[in-house]
C-alpha cells in the first residue's frame, strides 16, 4: 500500500474494534494518519466499522479475528504485515464480561473471561512482539479495566482476568524496553458501550452508576459523568504516540475518579 519513494504509513492493529471502545480507537488512530487493521471476532461488525472509516477517507483493513485461536492470531498478524506493512501499534481491546457472585460463577464463565481478556492479550501481543523486536520499535496498549485495581462485588472473575492482562502487559514492557518497544495499559471505568448498558436495569442506569452504591461498596464517579468511548480512545492514542515516547509499563485510569485510584 506504499509506493516507491513514499514514506510508509504507520500501521495499527486493533482487536475488538467492531463496536464500543475498539471502534472509537480504530477511528481515532485512523484520523491521526495511521493505517488501521480493524479486527473483531464478529467479522461483519469489523467490516461495517471499516466501511465507515473508508467513507471518511481513511485507509483500513478489516477481518474477523478470534483472539482465543492461536493459529488465527498468527495468520491475522501475518496478513496485516503482508497487506499493510510492519505493525507499529497493537491495541488490545477485545474483551468479554460475565458477572455474578463467585459462589455462583460457572467454570465456563471463568474460562471464557480468561480465554479472551487474558490469554487473548497474551497470544496477539506475543505474535506482534516477535515481529517488533527485530525492528527495534513499537507500542502495545492493552485496554484493561479499573475493576482490575479495586474489588468489585459481582465482578471477581472479570476483575481477575483484567488484572492478569494488566500485569502481563507491564511485564512484557519490561522485557521489550531494551528493544525500544513500549507497553502500557489504559484502565477505563464505566463507559457508555453495549457491554456497560447490558448491566443497566432501566433507563436510569447511567444515573445509578454515577451515584454509586453503598450497599455494594461501590464509589460513584466524582466527575459526575459516564465516560464516552472517545475518552478512552484519546488516552490510547496518546500512549501509542510519540508524545508518550518515554512512558512504558504504566496503567492509566480513565474512570472519572471512580476508584479514587485505590
């Protein structure tokens, strides 16, 4: 996609980009001038997001990618590098949510959370890092959750999977620092996405989240608003950019103060 004598455009691969935060990240990186590979387990959603970006004049790829499938991950990374060029930025957004008390948590829910939220991050980060190392440059950003850093009733398994992803990403950053590769985490709080809305009981769901719930020891949101996916995407774009060239192994909370940074 680059011609003779032209400067290669930086390439970004975004997982879970078919909706919500992932779609916002893909749009933001594309608007910054990157060539973005829009991937999602739901290939139709990835294609729809990519079509919208192309309509805005951006250059993108789109394909289905299941981060729980090691062979598919390797094939997907190969395809991006073959069709677009060397991956400069990887953003791990793909995630699933299961809630409920630990005593009622089925093994299948625990396994599904870790398969996507933790093992998925491991698989694609490993695949991309192997290719970044010889080039001596790159940025990996994992979208985690503030639930990884503060106890949440009914979200023990989810929080544990996100904590695993955050710890992995920062340890990866330590290993890759000598190769000029930075690895950081963005930890959103409640964000207006389909995943968040699935937790709401009625049309007042956002108000309840902002107010908090003393019965479950959940602090509200001091800034008095739920995040928009763009709030998270902007944080990701910053950490992926040269403006953050001396930042690695960090965990940036984008939660309106909801965890009191506990």
